[in-house]
C-alpha cells in the first residue's frame, strides 16, 4: 500500500513539474514575440512609441499566444503600418499566434511638456 501511495505521489509531482515547465516555456516564447514586435514597431518612424504590443498566454493548454497591439496612432495609414508590421513578424513565428488589434486613430496633435 505504501509503495502504491509513493508511486502516486511521484507521478503527481512529475505531472505538476511538466505543467509548470510547459507554462514557463510558453511565457518565455510570448515575451520573445512581444519583444520582436516591439523592436519592429519602434523602427517604424510613423508609429513611434505610441503603440504597445502585449503578449498573453491563455490558461488553457494548447491555446495559441495572444498578441494585442494597444495605443493610439495619428492616422489610419499609421494604424495600417503598425498592423502590417506586427503581422509580418508573426508570420515568421513557428507556432500559431492569435492577433488582436486594439489601436485607435487619434488625430489630435501631441503636445510635449517643455
């Protein structure tokens, strides 16, 4: 009886370790995708620092990473450029990534503090 309990405990620990390791790898992958998209967006002069990519890992195993683009842009053309840039980076990713566009066009001039 004690041997069966010991084997069951070891199996539970192994499964928990596998789940935690799998989740950690997925979070690392999400942060890498977020960094690549962020770098590509900062290189685009019409987009600048107003667009922020946010990568999330859903709790359900097997679900794709979700990348959101958040922020405001000055024109519809800048919005299209940001989306195109992000989708170009995601197309090179080996695993599926879900994309959500949460950008809005704000044509008000940006005022900087003096």
